[in-house]
């Protein structure tokens, strides 16, 4: 295994920041840590658990202008708006890389490919740092992840007392370190991390059995529809589109199409023209959130919609705990089967 000293890593990051957009854990004040662009390595926080928000917004921004429509004296042009600068996301945890891989399953591994997501993804290098432990709300190992998972990253760094072990997973990762002379050392991978495999995740084909159970109304009664769980989630990917005027005069009318995150827990999420809402109750919406993660998304795209980061547990103001819900669903599935209506998404 190759090794880089801490001072070498800082020098490399300073070089990266001069040629690309370097995004890394940054102290935003009042105890908040976010992945944000940094000018150099002095702004980077190295000792942390995980960032408040996931790395999702690096490839699927919260708000993104994706298209411009121009009408100039009757001549109409449509232009795609792309961000082309390369970026290196440094310091994300393996669960966040797992989340991006989950997004890939929808946006670039299915037709039609989302061109804007694909462009950002192609210009992004992911450099992760192994978790030194599993924290209270983490359960990544129950959903196919690991504190030292490498396969969704370009580079995985594992800290030791002298620096970091360097595991270049992809050719892009190798290119990042091509001008750095790395020391060859022996490494024992992080066998001292206590894993948490105790969270039951029912198989995706079992979930329809409890679709009409009153349990979902009980959970929904607690929900505030605040959407915090969705916004901190590494895999939630629903978005809304709207057109906004930019210029309007006698000769020229310009509009831009904007994509913004949306949430299935929002009261108006399923409202259509005429005012009909197919999920008017909170219990229906909170049920959809869990079914999307553990039934719909795995069935449709072959990837789990949850990576076990635990952020939704930490931010929920009414303590709706995804681990608690999974345990309860597992208990319901062990009860005698009852007749269930056909589910409707």
C-alpha cells in the first residue's frame, strides 16, 4: 500500500486548488461543517465525523440553471447551460460516495441520460477518507456499505499517525497522484472499527405486504413535512422545474429553466393541474419516502435508496428514526399475512 505524509497531501491539495475547483470540508461557523470550495488547504477541516449535507449537491446542485430560451424578434433559440470546470471533492466519507453511485443508477445508467448530471459527474474526482469509527446514527454496513468502502471512489485515503494510506481505485485517481512520490508501506486495513449490522432491511419484494398497514398513518402523524430529511439525504433526487424570465422587452424575451430539489414529503409534491393530490395525507407521503428507498428504487434501478449515513436521524425535529422504522417494518412482516390492496405509487 502506498503512503502520503500529511505535508505532502497539503501541498498536493494546494496545487489542485490552483487548477481545478477544490471542494472540501469547511467550517461554516456555529458548529456547521459543509463541503464547500476552498482556496487552499488551510481552509480544510481534517478532523470531523461527517459534513452536515452530503456530497450530492456537488453533482446535483440544490438549484441549477439548465437551459435558456431566447425569442429575438420571432427567432427562437434554445441553449443548454453547462458548468464545464473540473472539480475535486476531497474528504467525503464512503457513504457519500455510495450515495452518488446510487444517483448514477438513475441519471446516467438509464435512458435517457441526464446530460447536466452526466457533465458534472464526468468532471468530478472523488477523494474519500475512511471513517475511523461508526457513529451513533450510522448503519452503512446494513445497506451494503462500509467505513472503508473503496469501490465508489476515485481515491480512498485512510489516516494513520504519519499521514494517509493511498488507495487509487480508478485511473482518474491515479492521475491525481501522478507527480507525487509515494512511499510503499504495509497496511492493516481498519479491522478495529466496530461494525453495526444489526439494522434489518427487508428485501424489496416484501414491502408491498405492509403497504396498507395503519402503521404509516402513525408515523405520518408525527411528521411536520419540513423536508429536512430529504435535503440532507445523499440519495434523494426528486426535483422541480420552473421557467423564470430574465429579459423581456419589445424585441427580446429570455427565460431560463431552473432545476431545484423537491421532496416527496412536501404537501404539494403530487398536486397536479386541477388541484388533485394523490397523496394528501402525511402518512401516505412518509410511506412513499420509505418505499422509494427500499422498494421502488431497488426494483426500478437496482440500487438501494439509502446508504445508512444517519443524517435524517440527526436532523428530524420530531425524532422519526429510519432505523426504528426499519425495525418496525421487519416486525410487521413477521406477523401473519393479511389481504392487501394493490399498491399505487
